[in-house]
């Protein structure tokens, strides 16, 4: 069985897909500080690890091959479809690309990149005005860009889970939490009481159901 039949060993696709998603995210996030680059670098490492296993070498399938062969006798572990582990483990039949979780992954990915784009647009103009970003996604949460990255990571985990990316995911969550805390301290130094008033009404990551943009729009600005 050659590489084309198995769906692996396609290193050009690894490089192409990694570059597309990393550059797309870069176009909106636009890292400027060392902290930004660490954040973006960790995200990029997750993307590369994902596509290496998706099209390069199926490390997770290899490590789980004994258990999978016992659990699913007769399963061809070298096919690309088997790499869709959620579909495999749930015993779904047919094309895994049309499975419920795979379709849900598109919703997470689309929502994540849309949120990342909107958040960057608001933050860019706020920085040019030297004011707080309090409109758009920032009227709902204080760190929509990190929330966007989490949605994207969740989308990929629903689409193609691997042992490495599952390990990396909580590490990235911890990193985003630490970075958010650092950024808030910097905003307090820069904007003082205006930021305290904003943070009092707007949650850090998860929006409140009753929170409306009009409340955030009324927050004091520098």
C-alpha cells in the first residue's frame, strides 16, 4: 500500500496545511511583543503537531495500534479514515467527514477564526486611539482573542484528536490564562480606574448571558 492509498507520508500536505492555518491566524493576531510571539508560537506548534499526524506519520494510531486491533478486529489502521479517532471509537459508519463531531468541528473553527478577526479589528483601532478596547467582542469578554484560539484548538481536537495535541491543549489553556493575567496588570497600569471599571462588568473569558454590548460601551475610556 503506497502513501497515496494510506493518506500518510504526504509531507507536502503537512507543510501546506500548517502554513495556511498559521499564516491565516497570523494575519489577524499579528504578534508584536515577545509575549505575543510565545502565544502564537505555542499555537503554531499545536497546528504543526496536528497536521504531522494527519498527513505525515500517525504516531497516535501507532501507539494505540495494539489496543485498537483488539477492540476493533479487522480494522485497517493504516487508512486515513481510521485517523478520525472519534468516529472510529464511536463505531460510526460511512465517511467520517460527515460525522456529527466532525461537522461540529467546522462550527468551532469558523467561530474561532471569525472571533479572532473581529477582536483584532477592534483592538487595532483602540490601540491607534490609545484607548481601551471595549466594543465588539470586548463588550462580552476581556480576552476574546485567547477565546478564539481556544475555539480553534477545540475544533481541531474534535476533528482529529492525537495524544500530543491532547497533552498540549491544557498546557495552552494554562499559558493563555497566565498571559491574560499579565495583560490585565499592564492595562491597569496604563488605564487605571477606567480598566478597573471595565473589568468589574466584563468577565475574563466566558460571557455572561445577561451581559449586553451597551453596558460595555458605557465603560469609561482613557
